[in-house]
C-alpha cells in the first residue's frame, strides 16, 4: 500500500480525470416514469395483462381536462367557448379523439332510422334546465363528463399509447396554451402525461435539493467536530468526486433514475463521510503522537481499512437484499446503491488517502490540545454498562417485545395520492377529480368467451351485465363502460330515449337487432371494447383512491362473485390492468422483504464469521442489528404508515448501515484482545478509540437522512424520519447492549 500511495499525484490525477469525464456524462442521465418497474415480474397476472393488452389500447391512454365556471356551466357564452375548445383539442399533438358533453349525443330511433339528440342544446338557453334534468335522470355522464353540481365540464382526450416524456410535455404544453387561448384559467389536468411531467420534475428537484442540503449539513458538522478547514475540504472533495463518478457510472450504464433517486446523494454523502471519518480519526491520532504521515495512513488503512471494507460490503449486501424483490424498480435501486457504496469506499481508500498526504500536519491537527470531553463521557458510558447490565438487558427485551407488537400492526393500505409532490398543482388536480368526479384510477376486467361463444352473443351479454351490476353496486366504483353500454344505449334509443330502457333487451330477437345495428352504426365504439375475433372484451370502471388493502378486497369480491354467480362454462372474467398490478405489490413486498433480509443476515453472518472466527461473537453481533429492524417495522405499525414499495427500502438501508457500527466496535475489540489486553481493558480501549467515530458517523447519518424533511415527496420524507430514528437506536444498542453481551458470553 505504501508503494501505491507513493504515486499519490498520479492517483489524484486519475480520479480528477474520472470526475471530469463523469461530469460530461451527467446530461445523459435519464429520469424514468414507468410504473411497470413496480409491477411484480414473473407474476401470472402481469403475464396475462401483457398478453391481453395486445388486443386493446392501454388503460391509461387518456388525459382529462376539467374546466370550472364560477356561475355554473349552464351559461351560453361558456358552453360555446367550451365547445370550440373541445373541437380544437382534437388537433393537439398525440391526441386521437376528444369528447365532452358539448359534442356527445343520444341516439334516437325514428321511422327514418337513427338520429342524434345533443346532450346539451348549446344554442337554446330555454332547454338548459331540461338538459340538466335529463343528465341527472340518466346519471350516465355525472362523475365522468360533468360534476354533480354542474360547476365544471371535462374533455376526455384519448391519446396514443405509452407516450414518452418529451411527447407528454409537448401534449401538456399545447393543452395549457389552448386553455389560455380560451381564457379557461380555472382548469385541472389529470392523466398519465401529467403524472409523468410532475414526477420527473420532482425527481430533478429532489436530486438537487438533497445534494445541496446534505453537503451543507456535512460541512457544518465536520467543522464543528474537527475545527479544521482542511479536514472539511478533504471530506467534501472526496464525497463530491465519489458522487460524480457514481452518477457518471449510472449514466454510462444507461440506468434510469426513478423517484428513489433522491436517496443517492444522501447515501453517497453519509456512507462516504462515514468511511472518511473512521480512517481520518485513526490517522490524526497517529500523526499527533509523531508517526510519519505515510506510515500513519498505511497503518490506519491496515487497522481501520479492513473494517471499513467489511462495513462497505455489508452495507452493499443490505442493498443487494432488495434483489429478492419482485419489483424491478426496487431491485435497480438496490443494485445502484450497492455500486455507490463500493465506489465511495474505493474513492476514500485511494483518493482521500492520497489527498491527505498533500496537507501538512499543522493544517490537519487542531490548534489546541484535544479536549477530554469525549474521553470522559465514553468512559462514563462504559462504566454504566458495567454497573447496569441487568437493567440494559431488561429494557432491551421489553423494547423488543413492544417492537414485535408494533410490527404486527403494519398495513399495506397505500394510496396513490401519497406519491404526489406536496402542495403541487398535480396534487390539487388529483384531489379535484377525487372529490368532484369518479376519480382517476381505473379497474379493468378482461372478458374471455369459451366453447365458441362470442362477446356479442345474448347469453354472454347477460353474464357481462351481472358483473356490470356488481360494479355499479360496489362503493367507490363508478362510470362503468363495457360493450353492453352500446346495446343498452340502442335499446334506450328504440324506446324514445327513456332512461328506464337503458338496460339489455328482454329477448334474444330484440338483442340480435341491436347487435346488427351496433355493427353498422357503432363499429368504432364496439372495437374499443372487443377484439377482432369477438372472443375477448374489456370492462373499465373508475375507482376512487381508497387504498391498496381496500382495493384488494374489491378485487377479491369480484373474483368471488364470478366464481359463484357467473356461468363460467361460456365466459370468464378476470381483474387486470395497471392499477391492479400496482395494488398486488403489497402481497409481494412483505414476503420479498423478509426473504431478502434473512439472506442478508446469513451473508453478513458468514462475513463476520470469516472476520472474527468466533461463532459466539457472530451471534452476539447480529442481536443488536435485528432489534433496529424490528423498531423500523414497529414505527410503521404504531404511526399507521403503509408499507409500500419505496418505504420497504428502509429495512435494507437500516440493516446495511447499522451493521457498520457493530463491525467497527467488534473489530477494535478483537485487535485489543489480540494485543493481550483483558476483556475489561479491551472494552475500555474500544470505547475510547471507536466510540467517538461511531457517535460522529451516526450523527451524520441521522442528520443526513433528516435532510429528507426538505422533500416534497411524502414517501421520501417518511423514509428519512424512519431511518434517522432507527439508526440512532442502533447506535444505543451497539454502545450499551453489545458490551453487556460480550461480557456475558465471551
């Protein structure tokens, strides 16, 4: 190592070149808004959906544009303007169709054939009252095209499937321009494109803000502790170089940054700073007593470097435990974070160790002699563990039992709105559609016929209607659309447009007439709900954002109904769609989380066995690291925070980082024992030589994750609070419970 560090200028040059190269790669970083990365890969429902959707458009290829009018929508000037807006909206980029109440009509059968009755007689104000009464009587458009108080109207824009970010922004910009041209200032946009735009903007903001706040925090804490500008500079430049190389690596690998990207700067800062502090603390102690700088850094790397390597590996393993998740987005976050941890370690060992040799001792060491503050309080803490072992163990056991109880309270009732930026336009628009309309989310059912039956057969239509009725009676579900809507509309048209006839006809003969009429006059609408072979169909309904657990119960209710009330010998129904796949994550998150953590514990146990070569020490080391995991789960339970995909990463982060303190503590204890010290003397030495570094690094971790309080993303804010509280608990267990266990069992 001494020979390698003799080329310190070359090493520094290489890292500077890598940083510059990474800087040029940063503009190529991509931000992803692809909910499919949070779909459970390999799942039967996902495979079914991917196959089913080949015959249909996706269930999120739309943009809802709501426009409010203060005096109500039944104002001639407003309706004329809104009608012009609807017509102009058809020419918006990537829009295939635009519909609103101003261009929709009722079909009516006359002696001359079918004709159309406008839903709204825009030019005749005398009919506005009758129009509104008819809309209320039918109850077909309320909640989808008009709110129940008639204060707003919606234009339903159908778009091309799977628009990318640039296409989404182009559509939204054009829509806002058109709204402005028509003086519609009170408007609300909701759809895949608006989510795409808002979440990518949030990701960029989060990445920038967390980087800046974390840097400022580290600067302040380091200066307070070391009171040396050189130390602060060395640490910050090391972390900055590591972060640049990390982001450059992600760009080079073509990785896309998801909503979890805000954690990367914090992780690099706190993990890298932790590595720097452990090595620098040891290095400064050595040069203070006169050891030559190059010799001191080599000795520090030998004494602390191995422990730091192992802590980096265990932290990486914590993140790699996320590979057991069925969600691609979570797996990618785990891999990317593991890469970041190892890049931080390599940067500290080579770049930081070379950089520190350039500075003179006088610029690194404090001007005044070291305070006895740390020594005095660390010795008191050690004395407390000697005097109160039973109390420490008893409190730890009670604390663990309480945590287990809290863990049993964890729920997965995640709501979509929590993923939206706080106090943002998208959150306001989401709340508007949630409160005034039938919501933004959809439930989709796949319909598949059997034994040669067709979707347009009367027997199949009757079974479809049973499911339609179930959905209609289900709370929080509204705006049901299916192929039957066409047949029922034709039946109504043949009976003077009377609401009572918006049902399936009673006889096969009458139905066959409407089936022919549908093929002749409503083929385009028919094709939206059936495939070309007429053996597959879709039912789509809107559902309010009532929470994952509640929606899963709704899905189960539908499945149970199909099994008991539907003639499945001729047709089958299956809940599908992107919303259902997202909701299904809940059942996988818990299983994959525990599976991953158990595997992580096993791997860390193997590493510790290799390091300490003592099975008792391995078991002892794992106990203080299991309790913080239970505490994290208990906080979720007691605070009623749903366990969703983003929050699940808390456990990997806590596990990976919490083990670090244990390894440093036990590593120093082992070195002290190997020097012939007694158990008590070795523990005292361990407290004095590692206690300060452990407390400082934990404080940095604590406040580092607390910077997420500046986040406008609720899951990120929650994760920051959970991790900060849990890591503080892990420190207390390492400094209080771990020494007691060593005295008892070693």
